[in-house]
């Protein structure tokens, strides 16, 4: 769990595209090292909220502040030292090496002449070590598997030395095993003190690694509590509008895990 | 110190020396020494050869003798044909050719990276057509050389902005959309050029404009060299300062911003600088096509996609390539062939070969 001091404070935040308001009055706080998932149906404003946190969209009203300083007043460079964005792996047009891609995470720290210091290289290398991908350093990024690409993007984000890792459906294109690899790596990063904010479509992912869940419905945050308190049969049935049961099962002797089971209606 | 305390709270990193060594090895450029020496050698050979070749051939011995005498004992060269050919005719021409080759290649590479599009170049984006219209107008109005450059730049920027705007309007496949936008804008500006030609005096201005449009370095002198030096140097400097950001931008707008790049400023700088390079080239030498498309692909196949290495490489290869082609233009027949015709004739097969090899450097 994160410590009690609020690092990120979002207060009465309204945001959206142009004049269209999508997220209404979002208010929450986050501490250091917290792993927070945002769940909700398609179109409920999860991604819009993330983009506003990242500074990609300007807030329409309300505020986002880190340590009491509003992010609206920060430039890209400063914001990038607080928030690192981990997108879904996709193909860039050029066959950069993995080392090149990870080193790009130093962008918020390098000077105008783009001189890369030994410190920059050491940080990038450490990020690769942390994710266990240093052996891929000289491979071509575009030729890696989806799971490996995702790990490279996480290493790049870590190289930004952010306080927050922000992810939007990072595991959407990964197979079952790779999803688990990526999520457990993220979990261990959060226990090292980096806070994680992750949008997910899969409540099981939230159960797997989140401390805490924000539930969103129609642009409003309607639940903000410990994971087990939010992921319940009643909540999931309401936000997704489908038959779902949430059960606590004994996955291994003495180890209870909560799972979500979708139910087929006509069986 | 206004630094927020959260950043100070981060654990200080202590890196053992051996780990820094290890990290260095991983991140350093992997371009082979062979490739580096090869590229520089080709440029050097083309450079020296360009002084010797031409209607008035100069043997290597004469060349070095004359150059030596020019600096050590200028008096001995009074009325020397070699001296005039080397220093007043060939030197400015060779330098301008190299600069234009480097400029067009670099502009092409930058456009391609910024638009994430392997098919764009100064020609395809409309920068060349726009600059031509501007320069033709200035020629029609009998304006001085400096105004030709300013008109060319204005035309070039308008054309590129038009292509980008059309691409946004159409919301079609982004790669094809930009190419289509460029073709539309080029067509429009070429029609403008045709109107200028129609208005031009058929006995002197029309042939001048027509010949100039075909692309040639035949009339380049010291004055042209001085005039193009500042805009080209400016363009080179700006683009070379943006190489890191060009790399990051190729991951897309949102990712680049989340990594701390002010994408709007970077795009503006890159577009203005690339267009400045293209239009200055057009103002000096007319339309010398295909360099901006072919050379970046060739350079990527040799040194890979990292702009920090790629941009300087495109300069060298672009300069060497255009020098070689200019030498051919001077030698092939007794009447000099406009270089724009040659670069197109050579560019097409060259590009087919690169394209067949899966666009090396893009995958």
C-alpha cells in the first residue's frame, strides 16, 4: 500500500474534448507506491481522464496537482518527469534498436544539444535490467513479440524516472501468459515506490494487481475504495449490464482469490 | 531552489564504474567503421574529381600545383586558365552542388520522419513546386537574387502548409493522404508556374525560366554561394539540433508529448527548416528532383533509422551523390545536360531497387 501522504490530488476535474465535457467532477487522491486501477464500461471517460492527467488534454475546470503544484502550469518536460505513459505496443515506422527506444525515456532530462550523459545511459540500462530485458538491447524493436515490445515500453517509461506510471489497457494485445508477466512486473514496480494508474477492461486484472479501484460510470467516479470493496457482483452487473458473479475461491490450499465469472444467459 | 521536494526524495543512484561501461557499450552507435570511412572516401573522391573533370580537363598534377601556387605564390598564376577554372568557376560550383545535395537529402529525411511517411520528399510534398512558383514570379518581376530566395521560401512554405491542411481535411489513410495532398498542391502550383511562363517574354525570360526549371548548376558563381550560405547553414543547424526529437516523434504525437517533447514547436521548427533547405536549393538550382526521396532511404539502409546518425549521413551521401551526377551532367555531351533531368532518370531505377528491398530501414 502507498503511504498516507497525498502525492497526486485531483479536484473537481471536468475534462473532455473541445467544449464537450466527458468527465464530470472527478475528485480523488493518490499516494506514493499505490497501484490504482480504473474500471468502467466503454465510453465512460476512463481514457479522457488519463489523457488529462498526462497533460495531453487541458482540464476544462478543476485541477490536477502533484505535491500541491498544479500540473496545468508545467511544461511537457516537467510533466514527463512526473508521469510516464505506457501505451499499447504498436509499430513505429522505423526499426530502432531496443536500446534506442529505452534511451528515449531520457528525453525530459537531456539538454538542448541532446548530449546523452553516462548517467542517462546507466538509468536506461538499469530499467532494462529491472524488467529483465537487457539481453534484448541490441535487437530490433519492431521484430520483437508483442509481450517483449510491451516490456520495452515499460522500461522506456521507467527511464523517465517518473513518480507515476500511467497505462491505458497495456495488456490488450497480449496473450494470457504475457498479460501475467507484464502485470506482475508492474506490481513489483509499485512496491518499489512508483505509483501506477492503469485503465483496464478486465476486472480480473484489477483483482490480480491493484490495491485500489476507481469505478467510473457515465463520466463520474462512482466508487473509490480497496479492490475487494469495488469488485463485487452487484457493482460489475451494474456497470457492465451483464450477468456476472464475483466469487472468492480457494485457488490453492489456504489461499483465497477473488474471481469474476461471466454467465451465459440461456444455460 | 524552487525544485519540488518530491524530486529530491528519489533515491540517489550510485553507479559502479563497470556498469556504466556496460551501459555505454549498449547505447553507443553501432555503425561500422567501414561504412563511415566508405562514405567519407566517396565524398572526398567526388570532391577532388569534380575539380579535374569538365570541358577543360585538369590533370591531378596540374590541380595540386595550381592549388599550391594559388596560396603560396599567387603572382605566378597571372592569367592562368587553370587558376580561373579551379577557383572562380569550379570551386563555387562544387561547394554549391554539395550544399544543395546535402540540403535536399536532409530535408527529405526530416520530412519523412516527422510525417512518419516513407513516401514524402520535398518534391512530393509540394515544397519544390511551391518554391518554383515563387522563384519564377521573382524572375518574371526582375527581382534581385535575395528576393528570389524569399519568394521561393514563401511559395514552399505555402505549398507544404497546403498539403498538410489537405491531409487533415481529407482524413484519409494518413500516409497516402499526405502524398495525395502533396500531389494536389503541386499540381496547383505548377499551373501557377505555367501562367507565369505564359506571361513571360518569349524572347528572353521564357527560355531563362524554362531552362532554370529543369535544374542546373551551370551558372552558379561566388555570389550565389555567399547568398545561399546563411539560409542553408540555418536549416542544417536547426535540423541537426532536433534529431533526438525526430526520433521520439516517430512514436506518434501523444507518446512524444508524454516523453516531454513540445511537439508543436518541434514540428514547426522541422517544417520551416526543411522547407528553407528545399526552397533555397530551388532558388539556386531549379528543380533537382528525387534526391530528397532516394538518399534518405539509401542512408537508412546503411546506418539505420536513428536520426542522430542518419541526418549527418544523409548530408554526406546527398553531397557525394549530387556531385557525381553534376560531373556526369558536365561530361556527357558538349552541351551541358540540365541536372534535374539526370537526377530523375537515375532516381527512378535507384528507388525501384530500394523499394524492392522492402524499404530497408523502415522495417
